[in-house]
C-alpha cells in the first residue's frame, strides 16, 4: 500500500503542471480550449527554455505523447518539452478540411491555419519560455492538414509528425517539392500500417516514394509501416519512433556509439564531443551543458588510446561547463599522472579536492590521488 501511494504521488508530481487556456480567436470568431503540459522543471529552472510540441487532436493525443516524452526525459534520451494540445473533439473535420478538387484548405480550415500561426503560437511564445524549435503532430484528418504548413517557403514548424494522414489531392507531390527546396533543417515523420484504412495507404506510400528521391541533406525523413497494426493502434507504435528520430542528436553517448564511433577514432575525441553538442544546438536550438557521463566516456576513450594530451583540451571544456566543480582540475591531474609528472599531478588533485564534487568524483578520491602522487615525489 505504501509503495502504491508513493507511486501515486510521484505520478502526480510528473504530470501536475497542466494549464487550460481559453483563447478568444478573431480568426475563428470563437473561443478555443487548449491544454498546456509543462515540464516538471519549468517552475524551478527559471532560465531554461523548452522546445514546443503542438498536438492537433490534443483531446486524445496529448496523454500518449506526454507519456512517451516523460519516459524519455527520465533516461535523458529526450529533452523536456512544452506540449500544447488543441481540443478538437467536436471540430476536427471543420478545422482541418480541404477542397476535394483544388487540394487546398477550406475557408474554415484556412481560418484555423491562421489561428495556429497568428494567434495560438504567438500567445504561447509570449507567455512561456520556449526554445526556437517547433514540432506539430496529428492523426489522419489532422495529420493531412498539418502538411499545409510546409507549403510556405519558410515553413513555420521544424518537425512534422504525420500519423496515417489523409492527404489532400496533390499533397504527395507538393510535400516532396517543399522538402526538396527547403533551406533549413526539417524533420518529417509519417506512418501507416498493414491494417490501416486502404484509401489512406496509397497516397502515403506515393509520398514515401517521392520523398525517398530527395537528395537535400537538410531533410531528415522516416516512414514506418507497421505490421499487425490498425489505423488507431499505429499511433502508439509511431510516437516513440517519431520523437527519437527528431531528438536523435540530443541523446547521451551510448555504449554502441562509444565502441563503434568514438574509441575507434585515431584522434579528435574531444572534438567529437564538442561537435555532438554543437549539432544539438544547430538542429534543435537547445543549449545544454555537456553531460558528466559524456565527459567520462571521452576520458575513457582518451585513456584507452593513450592520447593523454587531449585531457588538457577536455579540461578546458570542463571548465566552461562546470566552472565550480573539480572536473577540470581532475582531468589535468590525470593528464600529468599519465605522462609521469607526479608533482604537477599532486598539485592539481589537491586543488580539485577544494572544489565541488561532481558525478563520481569526490573529495576523498582527490585526497587519495594527491597522497598517491605525493608519495611518488617523496621517493624521488
């Protein structure tokens, strides 16, 4: 019973930060309800900015997306994200309709399009701390509609999650053209299933064929066709795949990445680390401190390959990311220890012992290393 109660309160702490906003729209001539799910750190980390995920069909897509993001956040595989869900339970067909002949938004859906771009998103970006990275997601009718945001020369969103979309006429060609011509990084995910609605599958597969011909390196594309899944169950298969595609560069160094991409390098281990985080900033607009475990992975690669001079460069990066911690002096001490300068190593470990502990680096560990290096100088 005690464990059940603890789990209950833990769940509440993760999902309690939800705000319902009523936005009076001049574009739609009505008030719309949206739900904002804020990350658990939003109130405590008052300088942090978060990417935005806008969910069409928010009345049923918000919770599965929220659950997948919370799980990924727990393992630091996915970044904390502000989720905006638009309630469309009784309005989705009107909000996201298209002209069957022209393949363009209806008058009503054009108004909904303008509501998102000119009213809703400016409201969110003014009221909440957001990073310059926007994702939009939808299912069938709403998934088809979200592609209209790609039609502009400078697309409003950075990433598109299109789950079994109902594509407007000509959309399978127009989307491919827009992706071909894009001058900024775009992520595009779409999915279908063998048990999906037949009339939706063919246009999706035609679009997949068209996108696969694109050679634009700025386009990051993935298509999943799931076996033994229906039009509705494919949503739960798709969500984690889409999020991990979009946020792939955010993930910490894995054991596979370490063994296949890092330790096999002849040199440039610290450069690999800085480039990894630079890509995250460039693609996702996120500035995050280099994880302590990623420092340790690069340190391990340096030691394994006896490239001890790179420890000095690693120390410089450590000092920028964790200036009050012992990490930078520890790395310098390790460099001097491995290159046989016990006196300088002892001095660095002694200085490290006076600074803040970080990760598995402790004051006791620094004292012991200082004693070890000092004993070597005495013997000499």
